[in-house]
C-alpha cells in the first residue's frame, strides 16, 4: 500500500482549518445580521412614535420596547458566545484528532502525549488553547487559575460576586471574535504547513 505524501496530508489539514474558519465566519455573520436587523426594527418602531409600553391592570409596567430590546441584546450576546465557544472546541478537536493520526496513537491520549509525539511544529499557545477547550468542555463555571494568569484577555474585565465561602471573586469567561480567529491560527501553526491561501 502506498504511503500518502506529506504534501497531501498538509493540504488536507490546512484545507480542513479553512473549512472550519469559513463555517465560523458564516455563522457569526448570520448572527450579526439578525442582531442588526432586530436593532433596526426597534429603531423603526421608536421613530414611529408609538408608545410601546404595556401595563397590567394595576398599572405596573410589564413590557416595553426597551425591555424587549434589552432581552434581544442579551439573547444575541448568548447566541454569539455559544457559537464562539463551539468553534473554539471544534478547532481544538480537529487538531487533537489529526495529531492522533500523525502520531499513530489509538484510543485515549492526553494533550501532552499528543504534543510531544507530534512530528510537526506546535504553536506555543497550543497548551493554553487546550486549557481553554477543557474549561469549555467540562465546566465553564470552573476557572483554571493558570489560564487566567496566562490569558487574562479570555476573561471579562469585571468580576462576578464571590460564591458563598469564596473570598476572591471569580473572573468570567468572555471570548471575542479575535479569540476564535486566533484559535484557528494556533491550530494552523500546529500541524503540517501547506502554502494555501488563507484570506
């Protein structure tokens, strides 16, 4: 049986990253457009000058354009956050599956075994991406102190109130578009290189 040329393996790996990137950008663009369309609809309603407040029989405000807009903004934020998290995990697992093939490891292998047996260069940020993936996959409410120290930009500037018994408030994970794009580049740099246009 003929061995697959390394150049084809590199082409296959880099093309896979491009497919993940294109899928992420299409998903993000769709969510951004939906959010922009909703914001435009609220603005149009405001310009019409119609009172959008709704009261119950006791005169208590129970709904308004402002409340609906705030709920839509929260929903849009959650949707975008979930898409970013999903694509970061997808990107990392793409490397993990690929690294198992390159190294010949079958079954379970931890990150360090895969990294150390890789015959390709590995990005210095790959370990942090592994930590981020584990945080997302296993328990997003748990904070990895090493990741907070190494990548504080993954976390919200503000702090959550401490849980009962805690003395120090916990930072909250808040990933941005740039973090997904960076994850793609970390994985791209952690496998066989191919001179493939990236756009």
